[in-house]
């Protein structure tokens, strides 16, 4: 028998950082702070903001992109991968 009890997630906000155990995976907090949390973000909001940030990164000069990739992404450019994937999906729809 488990000593842990799953929390009632309906009491927590709609946030992509919320784990199924009611813990926060976005911040350095252990438990979710609830509906008053200033950092809560739904999956849709997160997706829109991520796309916007990746679009912005892709619009920078290649030298700036390389510098940012090295400093923050371990040398990879996830915004390029998503861009390539979006282009492939658009191309496949045209056929
Ligand atoms: S503490 Fe804030 S960011 Fe973390 S899961 Fe809860 S609402 Fe989301």
C-alpha cells in the first residue's frame, strides 16, 4: 500500500508546469502555489509564447543565432528544427 495520496488536481490551476502529483515543474517550488501564482501558464499560452520566441530567434542573423545556441542551448538550435518540421508539414499538405 502506497503512503502517498494523489492530490485532487481540480483544485489546482490550468498550468503546464503542474505535475500529476500537484508539484511545480517550472519553478524552484515544491508544491504548486495555486490559482494566485503569477507564473501560471496554460498549455495553449505556453505554445503560443514558445512559437513567438522561436520565430523571433529564427529572424536574427545567423551569427547571433549561433551565439545564443552556444550560450543557452548547448549548441543546438531547436527553433531551426521546429522551423524545418513546420516547412515539411506544409510541403506534405501541398502534395
Ligand atoms: S506554482 Fe505556478 S507555475 Fe508552478 S505549477 Fe503552480 S501555477 Fe504553475
